[in-house]
């Protein structure tokens, strides 16, 4: 099926001057969480602990590894036979491709602000390709209440307004449908250990889990599952790619420690599954 009509380009989705208040709760109690060569200016709210790049630089979300795609899909295998699934921030569509192993009768569509989603359509990884963000004008009107599952996998950390994107996700979800969110855990011990070299410190937003849970509750959603997980990347991303020897060693160590790390304060990601009120 052809991709949706062209949406406004969003490559400049993080422009603007420095903010004087928190983009999550509006408090002016900001402090500098980190300054460094990679995370240029990461501020944290003293009221709600939301952290954000200030000002927000242009950036594209890095795609998780194929291994983490499959692990996420396997962990969600208990969802009851969804007919339709929208993967938001799908990139090249690797998550829908991996998820088909566990959901062979589900129709997967993809939404992404870049042309990667059109490549995913051409290569058969998604059945429909939609260009933009959920908050791009016209997207929610076109996709309203179409999906049994909407996944936001490492997506909210990269959009200009994560609260608006979250609410838009519920708009395209059917009553009784499930929202799946994965996001970096700002309280991971790796954040303090690696400082500016910790990959999520280069994201636009770091959303504390309690803030997300409170927002979902305010939207009348029922959180069915909350899990701390570890996706092996922290040591790998510490070294630039030209340093092949330490990079190879760090990658091996990341994967070796992952089964143990997910049970400790070093776990770098949380996963939330929430159900929208109503019935299919």
C-alpha cells in the first residue's frame, strides 16, 4: 500500500532559545545536570526531575539493535492477538519485522519523521508508511482509533513535546488498546558513571518513570506492566568508532553483563505497557 501523503518536514524539530522553565511541569526550578562536549547543556527540573537539552539541538533518534527489537517483541508476546499495530518512530521498520515472529497475524504500520519509513514500506517491513510525528498536523485525524497497539520505543526522548506526543498516541489507539513505551531510565547508575558519554544524555528529554506513570493515570489509562530492562549499549557508545579495539571489547562486555545488569541499578531502560479505557 502506498505511503501517506507528504507531511511537513521535521528535521528542524528542536529549534529555539534556552528555556527558563521545565517543558514537563512548567517549574522554573532548573539546575544544570550536565555540561560536556556531547551533552552540551542538560538541565533538570528541581520540581519533577524531568531532564532536557536546553536549548534542544537538532538530532535523530538512534535505532536500537536488532537484538533488542527481538527481545522487546518477545516480552510483549502476551498481548492478545492484536489485529493492527502502529510502531511510532519506526525508522527502517526493524521492530515490526522482528515482531512478526511473535505476532504473525498482526498488521504492522510505521510512522517516522524521516524517509526511512518509506524504505521500510518498499522492503515489506510495514504495510503502511506514514511520514511525520503523531503531533504533525493531520496525522491523528487520518489514523484516529485505528490501532489495537501503539508502540513508542525510545521515541518520546526525541520529540519536542513528549506529553503532546503521548496524548496523540492515545488518539490513534482504539478503546481498550495497549500503549507500549520504552524509554531511557534517568536514574540508571550508568548516567553518573559515564557522564557525558552516556548515550541518553544526548537525547532531547529524559522522562522519569514516576512522571510517565502519573501522566498515564491522569489520562485514565491502566498501567498493566512496568519493567526495568537493560539494553547493552552503554559501554559500547563510550568509545568513538575509529577506536576499534576498545570498541570491540566494550561491545562484548556490554552483552556479557546484560543478563546481570537488568536486575541492578545499572539497568538503563524502563518498559511500560498501559491499557486505554474502554473495550475493543
